[in-house]
C-alpha cells in the first residue's frame, strides 16, 4: 500500500500485535541497480542490529517489496536487498495504479504468465536459497481467465508462497472480493496461498477462511481501519477470544502516528496527508472517527490538525500530549 504502510505504520501495528510478517511499500525498479540508501529509506529495519535485523522493533520480519518488469534489474536489486539483510523479497504483481501499469509494473503483467515466471525465476536465482521469494497477484487484469495459470507460473518460478488479492486490476477495490476464486487458486497450488481482499472484521475473516479454504491472510486497509484486527484473528485461530480495541485506544495509535511522523517527513503537509489516510478508513469500525475525519480532511496546516486531534483526545479522556 504505497503511501500508507510506511515504516512508522509497521512499528505501530506490530506493537499492537497479531502480525506475523510485514512487507515494505513497493520499491520501484526500472533498469538499474538502486543505491543502498533507497533500500534503507523504504526498509529502515535493515539497519537494525543482531536478531532484529530485517525486523520491526517488535521482532516481526519485514520483506522488501520490489515492483518492475526488467528481469535482470529486479534480480540485481533483490540480490542487493538480501546483501543488506532482507529476510525475504516480495514481488508485486498486484498494484492497479494507472501510472504503475502504464510503465509495465504491477497488475499489467498478469496478461503474460511467462513474464511472471521469468521474473520470479530470475529473482529466485539471484538471492541465497534461505531467503524466501514471494509474490502477490490479483485474479487477473481485465478478467479472471488467467488466474490459475498466473498463480502456477509464480509457483513454478520459485515463489515460496503466493498472496492473491481477490479482484482483477479493472475491479480495483470495488466490492465484492471473489473469495471463491481464492479456493480455486488454493487447490491448484502446492505452496501456501495467502488470501487478501475485503477482510475488515473478524466475521469477514471467518467467511473468507470458510469460502477460500486458506489458512494464511494478508491485511492492508483492514489493519488501518481496525488496528487490532490482526490480534483478534490471531486469538480466533487459537480458538480464543480477545476484546476488540476501544475507540480511545485506536485514537491513541493514530495520534502517535501523526506526532511521530511530523519530524520524519520532508514537508509537514505530508504528515497531514498520511493522517488522512488513517482517518479515512477508521469510520468503518469507529463511528467517532467520522466527524474527526470530516474536520481534518479540510485541513492542510499541521498545527490545525494537531488542535483538532487534541480536542478529540480530551473527549476520549486521553492524557494531554503537546
């Protein structure tokens, strides 16, 4: 999720718990080997020392995600990521963005299964055997005719597991997600299939699990809308229950994100924009977030956003933070 699941988001969500693995925002690869600083910017987890190298501060492995179509360049950059300490390399064949697809990246490659196979095989050959190479795809570009063939091409190329977003590129993020197609892909592969798409609640997860037959799940927007959804799922998979996060706790996570992001961005309005990404999703689970988002979405100045945030924190009886 470009522009959303940045390093700070990964730190905050893995602190809440329930997440077994993260991926970075995609690193765009054209036809050259990227400098080390690019990898460190997208994956500062690579700078961690000792047992935490390649992991968040809470010990969750973070794979470096690459996006592109040049086999050799992707292989070279995957090798560099591994040299820098990446615990895995994930290949993006799912991004539906027009700009990405226009430059032969993301979901547009789902039109050519042989391309998928070639890219995965090249990357697999370039990194040490102990480093997993994984791939994310959608069910297709315009239709689902190649869904099974594409997934099999990824597996044949050497993908350790395949994450499938249960929609085509054309369907983008429009409901519903076609979980029944995940079942078909799951039956066609021998490697694990990770289900993704329209998992917003614990009940959504239960239905997805039942329909797809999958035992592994990836959350994107769902984890932004409900920061403790991964933890709820983790408990449910063990047959246990866990009380859902209250609004005050969710607000505290978002407030921590905003305050921590301000000194990290090049321009203050970037922190405002990312704050809006969080708040856009939260009303799905927290009605209190809706009026807050309505106020903040009109703002551009960081201090104005902070004033609104402090007012809602006071209403939620959270400790006052400057």
